[in-house]
């Protein structure tokens, strides 16, 4: 059962404080929007959850474990830029994921690749930016993980592909998992969100159910976001 507990988390880079005393609890079975403008700390928080950065202060616990070898078995991570070997073909990347992750579902991955018309023989370096992003998402969502950390999964693709990506996320994630989607494109993902976290200048300024926001304010998540982050 997926559970994320973050307590008094601070991350500093020299004189820059990227995250400032963040505390957050997230339970299984929900899609969470980690929302904020560029530079608000979203990617830093996701990297801390994935064990790519270490906290300056505070703790991150995933299923009772600090991020590390143990959590990599249950956390599926989509970075905000390509981190896969560009010389590899789609077929080789499928094999890599199958070898590396015990929860990788090859049949699920192949169906997604077929839906998107991605060539198994093409090297990643010869693909368009959008195709690379689709391929990475297929590989990540084909895992039966307990936590999915998706950093800007719809940032560089066209609107039609965004719709497919969101359908892919909804229909493929393990229902006992927690899915965290980091983005500043609120309108495109609002319909799939159960839970919303607003990050502003490294601090959490709001954490609420998406339905509660709409009921209590009479506004959409996107409308409230524009108010909170108005320049």
C-alpha cells in the first residue's frame, strides 16, 4: 500500500532555498497534481522523493523507507527531460526495462507503443522530442508500481497527444498506487486530479481535494491557481 510522508523538508542549493520546511502526506489510490510555476520547487521535491537529491533538513519516507534501493522497486519515475541512452532502439529499451524492473509489464508497454505508432527499430536519438516523451511515458506507465512520479509529462507534446497521455495514465496506473503529476498546465490535467498541492517559492500554500476546491470556491482548480500565482 503506497504511502508518502514528508516532514519538515528543506532543500538548499548554496544560498538558494528550493524547498522550505515542506510537510505532506499522500495516500494510495489517488492522482495528485503538484502544481506551481517554474522555479517553485516541483522538480526538486520529485527528485528528493526519488532519491536523486538528499535533503538539507527533514525527511522523505515512502512506505516507511527513505528513498534508495528499496524504494526504486516500487517507484516509477518520469523525469522532465530524457534520461535514457539515446543510442538504444525502442526494442532495446523495452528489454532494458524488462531486465531492470520486476514489475514491468511488457504486454502493456507494447500495446501503448502500438497505439502511438512508435517504431521498435528506431533509435531514440532519431526520434522527435514528442516521440521521445511518449516512449518514456509508455515505459514508466507499463510498470505496476506503487508510486508514479511524473515530472511535466505533457510539457512538450501537442494537445491530441496530451489527451492520449492522460488516458494512458488513468487507465494504466495501479489503483493501489499514488500518482504525482508535476505541471504548470493545469487546464489539461484538472479533470483527472483527485488531490491538489500548490507549491509557491518552495512552500506548500494549499493542499486540498480537487472536488473540495470546486465546491468551496465555486472555481476550477485552474481559476484558483491563477489567483494564487497572479504576478
